C-alpha cells in the first residue's frame, strides 16, 4: 500500500540571469522579501494578471527561460549575452492550502472569461465577500491567446500577494543555460 507523505510541491520559474541579478528592469530580483521576488515585475496584461509565475514542469520553465533570454538578446537590452536560468523552490503544501486560491482544472470551467478579464488589464480579482480581497494564488492551464487553445501538459501558478510570496522559501538555481538550453 502506498503512503502519502504530503511532500513539498516542487515549482520552477524560468527567467534570465539578468532578471535574477536585477540588471533587467522587469526582473524578479527587485523585491524586498528574502527571496527578492517582486510582484510588480512582469506584465499587467498576462494570463492571470500581474504577479510571480511558476510551473510544476521543469521543461516548461526551461522553454520560458530560453524564450526570455533570446528576446533579451534580440532587443540588445543586455551588455552581456543573456543566459537562461531555471529557479527551483519547494513549497509546503499545507502553507499553500492556507492561501486564498482560485483553481482552474481545465479550460472548460470559467477559465476563458477569467483570462480575458486579466488580459484586459482589469482591476485585481478576488472573492465576492463585500471587501476588496485578491486571490493569493491562481492555478490553471497555460493558453495560447487569443486563439483560446491550451497547451497540453502545461500548468502555471501565479503568486499574486505578499501573503502568497511568504510561503515561498529561498530560491535555488536548478539549471543555467550556456547561454541557452
């Protein structure tokens, strides 16, 4: 009989070395928490809104890091050759479960209206409790927008509040490209 140990959830984030070191103005290394993640880095009109995105799939994070490094190189925004980086962090599942969460198990359960709402740049979203409260995290599939297609076997977790960031322990570099993967 299998035993459930409630192990930590392993998540990955793909970025560039420049983003990690803070030399890219849209990078993650401009925050104030111990792991230096900033909730204001990144685009506002993204799939689940502004926040810190991660995935449970290392291959997906590698692809995103690769794309970001190539984009940075093509724009000539870096004085050195951009390197793709994948960060890893292990999140305690019980701490994650304590957060206000919105979960989309697939694209057929209100996912598309929510993505359209976020991509329009609308105000933050949360439960209808009579008070302004944002979801701490949003989990769901990854889409190809605006075609309204989802990418098979890809997922994303968006950390949207400081409360959510507080469940993330120190980040570690899982893999670095040379300069790409």
